[in-house]
C-alpha cells in the first residue's frame, strides 16, 4: 500500500473493537500534574472463555443487566499472547434491570486491558453481561457505580460518556438532582503508579467540588442509566438495532469541523473542480466522468480500468448515500499530499501530470457516509493534478464488498 492510499477512517468516540473505552479518559499531560476529565470507559472486545458455568443459556449475546453487590473478583491465569487481563467475578443480584437470570448470585468473566476492572472498586454497580454458550461475559468496560437514594431506589451519578454518545443525541432522558442516602463523592487528586500527580475534572453543575472531592449532585435512576446504555453503546455493539435517526446522528458526529482558516487560492481551485466532478457523477452515460478520470484507476490498491470500475463498482461506491453527502461541502474534508511512488498506472495523461520536484501532487476529498449497523466509513476520493486540470485517480476504502475484496 502506498503512503497515499492508507485508509483514512474516522471513528466515534469509541472504537468498538479496540481496547479503548467508549469515551476514554481525556488526558492532558503535564510533568507532575495531569488533568483528567471524568468519563467512564466502555468498549467491546471478543473475549475467550476462561471458565465455564452453565446456566442453561446457549444463545449468543443474551444480555442481562442488574444491580449487583461484589462478592468476589479475582484474577484468572494469564493466557500467553493475550493483551487483556482476565478475572472471575461473583456478584449478588440486588435488582434485575434487563433480561432474566434464575439465581440470586451470578458468576461471569471480565477482561480488562488496563489492569483490574474499575467496576470492582465499588461495592454496588449496575453491570452488563452477555451469555455465550452458558458462560456470562462482562460487556467490556461497561458499568455504573450506583448508590441508594433516600427514597430507597438505586441511582448513579451523571453518565457523561453515555449522554455524549452520538446515538443518544436526541435522547429524552435528562440528568436530575438525586437525593442520595449518603454523600457520593470522588477524589479530585491522586498519585498514579509513576509517582505523578493527577487531577480529575468533573463537570458542573452535575458535581460540586469541595476541597479534594467532587460531590455528586445530578444523576439518574438505574432504569434510565440502562436506557442510555441500551440506545448508546449497546446499540453501537449491535445488541439492539439503531434507528435511521441514530445512524444519521452518528454520521453527523463524524463530520469534520469547518476549517478555521479560509481556503487558499489552490484550495478554491480544487473546490471549484470538485463541483464539476460531482455533477459528472449524475450525468447519464458518465461522459464527462470518463473525461475527468484517468483510463486506469487505483481502487483500494487494485488497478482497474475506468470502464471496469464503471461496470462493476460505480453503483456500489457512488451510491445514494454518497450522492446525498458530496453536495454539501461543509460536511466534507479536503487535503493535499505529495508522494513518491513507482509508475503503477497507465494513462494517456501521464505526460501532463504536475510534479513538485520528484513527487506527485494529489488532492483528496474525504466523504463520511452511513452504513447500517456499522461504523461510518470515510471514503477517500483521490485526484492527481495535471497541466489540464485535476484528474480522478482513485478511491481508497475497504468497506466496499465487490471493489475492495
């Protein structure tokens, strides 16, 4: 793969199949004092089974959410080559929130990339586990520490990461003042393993900072905390189906910010060409598109003739979803690059290519589109500059089933 054609993909707040959390702690490093914004992690990683206790459940990803009290959390033997630490956990079930479970205690496996699972530091937590062939697995990094209210209900503190999840943009759930039975507070300063001091920042008015403590003022009852997880990260993990509005919100969240500096003369030249290119995509017979494109195109590291691309790939790549988004320049991101590479394409326009020294000059337009039940991919349209104007060089993205696989 050439340096130019490395996929440029923008992901939401959380990388669903990685080690990081739903909205992993935002860390600003200083020499002795680090500011960490309060946020809970949540992510999905396929995890192997380390111990089995069969509860009669054989359906994959059967979800059970409950308020639990910690009875046991102990490490499992480390598996060679694993990047995660495994733990066996046992909890008393104090309140069932979603799904069914026949007993009053539950055992499950938890994995954590960073060490001991954070939920184990609290006495009572709202936990999310899924059954797979009789064994329950913790939905990685997902939990809410919860506390009794003066009214005898279970509630948790302000769920910053859940409210900020793109799928929850239009949620009707709002944080409310909670009368906790006892003061709920978190330390605002700590010394980490390296010896450095960290300072934790908690958002107002949901928390009130007094001395070295952040006192919880707002939060939600456990039923609403689960609802936020259900419509947010659990939907992103495909345990529930996203609505069309949620899919649109996710794509919108991936759109680039408007440039802070005005476009240069070269940018304006490229943007003017982009309008011509967009029009050519909708013309019957694609006559002008053929003129704009080189006679061979690089599609996800595969060279295709332009005729082959039109016959086999055009409808899949330039579909209605892309057509809808390429007309609004505020939702697009454009870049430029200069690269060196071997002469891997053939074109009658080869002699007309503009070079900067020994490098080829490219312009790219990045288009984020929606795909149902998937992370919104970013499609990289690439153009090479010639003495007669820009020419369409290729597309990079591995989401396309026929063109890129």
